[in-house]
């Protein structure tokens, strides 16, 4: 019985062993099959995945294209930027390292707060920027103290540089970090620290200046640490942009305007529309945007009532004042008025119960059209405007660039305002009044213009025939400007009146004439009121500008072209709350037009090939 039990037990063990062996055999067979599938059948796919995990592609930002003036002078380029970075895992005691580094180059509490915040959001081996735009002396101090600064290293990059600073800021614009709203899916825009054009030419020609990204393939370990670079495809630098500005004239204009509290001006080539200088003061240093603007700088600019960030040359809107009288004269001539038509100025006139005054209290006596321009007689142009009518005045004004953007290749240009009957009805629900025509006749009322529009008007009058369009970049595709459709004899009347303003005794700008032989300018003064003068004040005596608070003083304007015999340069100047145009704005235009002729600023510069999409 015991033997039988032993035999049964042996048989049971044998069966179990056989089952276990069979199970193990099946398991090994399944494992072998799986290994065969992974290593043979799926070998190529997993090799690719392994390579992707081992090799990381990285974008390389391209150097930004330079901006050059018409004679090749650099207006914007790139400079080396030394910055200090820290790697947390190498630093070990980050607070101690930052404390030591602060003694060497100076770190504000805000800097340290930012560094710690970035460290918490990044892996321990990823560098975090500590300071950028380090001077060579600061770099040297850090390098000398490297043994005491574990984890700290110096990196070299590029920062946009504007050699002329605030002098060219409004024309060139600036670059700054990409905002979320500007992301287009282009991975280049997502690179940390990458900057794009935000205003001016930097924005208008961003695609051309930006260039194309390069790439680098780096070998990394399992946690993403870089081991070595395997391949590199250099980025394609942005294309250099040659503009129409004359850097020397630009500097002269800016420095001349800076003598006033706030002013703007534009100088144009009357024949092709090249903008030779364009300035607005006060200005700002575009280098501060490129380097990383501080909160204090931003608040100082934004809160400044003189609006230094606004390019007033293209976005400032002012009543044109008496500089508009050439348009009124041309409208009246187009309507059939004879230039010999005379008006006797007594100093004031009436329309119904309203009285309209001339700037000269005692009046000018009898004047024809050329005399009306020479003396800038308000009563003459009240009469002429009434005869022409507001719709005809608006029609001619639009031919000369009023009431719509003139199309310069800069962002944020404003349109000004040229009213007519339909505009008044659409915006106020009221009919146009006869008195409003008289006010429009001297460039007041609803009419608004930018300094650029005034320069365009002057350039078109100066060349006498063509509707030249302002441009800051010359291109091969530029079309010939269309003709204005104004009769030559009408243009000559206006040109002669402007010449007498500056070159004949009694002209409102005779004291600001150019006396150098062959450089004489023609022009027109303008004074635009910013406040209403009451009857009570007129009875007591109108207050002089110098007796008023600055913000209540008249704007001073002047437009002119030179030389009179063969006009090549047109200029418009607006001095905010400067007072009289003849005393303040005209001397600025005189100096600038003289300098442009001395420099031969309209000398031919290279034609720009503009990339598609720029």
C-alpha cells in the first residue's frame, strides 16, 4: 500500500513537472517571438525612434539685416551682446552664487526674483539668463571670479543697435520681444529672446530684415543634456535695407527741431517723393527696446504729455492754418475765378450776424490773389473760399494729399480730415453752414492735416504737375507718379505767391528768407489757433502767445520749397504751440532747406530690391 502511494505521488510530480516545463517552453517561445518581432520586424521603426531621442534638432536665429541711408551710412545693425547665465545643478547653492555675482555686476531684487522664478520652471541643467548687455569690464570681472561662481558662464549673442539713437527712432522704429498675439506658427518666433520689428521701417519690412532660421543637430543623453553638435546649417541673414534718408540731413533736422518743446518736420524730394529726413521731437532711444526696456523708462515715455513715442510727422493731426490757402486759391482758380480778382481788406468782415477777422487788425487794403498769398490775408481767402465752395475746396485738397493717408511705407500713418457737405451730414446729421466755409478757407475748423501731408502738398505744388508719393525705400517696381490735372498757369500763380512770401519785402516770411545765391526758397507761413478767442477778449485786446500757458498757444507752421528756379526740396514744419509761423517755423525750414542744398541730399542713392512679402 505504501509502495503504491509512492508510485502515485511520483506520477503526479512527473505530470506537474511536465506541465511546468511545457508552460516554461511556451513562455520562452512567446518571448522569443516577441523579441524577434521587436528586433527584426520592427527594427527600422525603433531605430528611428531611438535616433530621434538621441538627436535633437534646434533652430538657429538669423542675423537681422542692416538698415543703411541713401549714401551707405549705417542706421541700424547688430552688435555682440555678452550675457551671464547660471546653471542650477552646477551652482549647487544658487542664493550664495547670486549674492556673490551681485557684488560683481550688481543685481536688483527684481533681477533675483525673476531668476529664481525661471529656475523653478526649467530643468536643473538648463541655463537661465542672469544679466544681458554686459560691458567688457563686467565680463572681465566675472571671468576673473569664475572659481567663486560655480554654474555661471558668459554667452555671446546679438542685439539690435541704432547708432543714431533717438535721431532716427521714429523713422526706423524698433525691435522687441514677440507677443502672444504675434505668433503665427513660425517656430522662429517662439525662440526665447527672439525680437521682431514693432514700429517704423523695422515693422514695415520685417519679413525682409528677419532672414531665415538655420538649424543645428545636437546629441543629447536620456535626460536631454547636450553632449555634442552633430550637424549645423547656418541661418540665412536678413537682407540689408537701403532707405531714402540722408543721415546727415536727418541729424541736422532733429537737432534743429530739438530747440523747440515739441515739433515735427518732413523733407522730400519734389521729383520722386524720396523722404530725405523725417523727425519728431521729443523722441526716444530705440536701443532701450532692443536691450530690454525697463518699467521706469516705459512709464516715463507713456506718461509724458509730449508723447515721445508718437511719430507726429505722420500721426500728428493739426489744423493747417494759412498753409492751406494755396489749396483754396487753386480751387477758386479751377472754378473760374480770375487771379486778378481783388478784395479790400479792412481787418474784418461779416456774414449774417457773425464777424470774421483778419490776423492784421488794421487790414491789408486792396489785394489780388498773389498779394493775398504774399500777405496771408484772411479776408481775401474768406471771400475766395465762399466763391469756390467747400465741395470744390475738398476736391482739390484731396488731389494734394489731404483727407486720406498718402501711403508712406510706415505703419500708423493717420489720414487727417478734409470735410465737405456730405461728411458734415453723415457725422453730425446737420447741413453745412456758410460760415464753416469761410473758416475752412483759412485752414481752420474741421480741417486737419499731418506734417507729412503738408510736405506732400508742397512737393506737388513745387514740381507743378505730378502727384508724387512719399517713400522711404526706393524700389525697382516704382511707377511714375500720375499727373494732378491742374493747369500750369494756375500752378504758376500759386508758386509766385509763395515766392513773394519769402523773397519780397512785406512777405510774411521775408525775414526768414534764404540769402545764399541760387538757394532761395518759396514758402507759406501758417498759424493755427488751438483756442477760441472771445468777443470780450477782442475788445480788450487779444492776448499774445507769450502771455498764454504753453498748451494754449497757437501752433506754428511753415511749408516751403527750394531752390525757387528749379525746385528739388520740399519741407513742412509744425511746432506745437510755437506761436507765429513766420517767427518760429519759417526759420527752421530755411535752415533745413539750406542744409539740404549744401549737402545735395537728393543725390542718387542705390535702388532697393524688396523681397516678396516685405
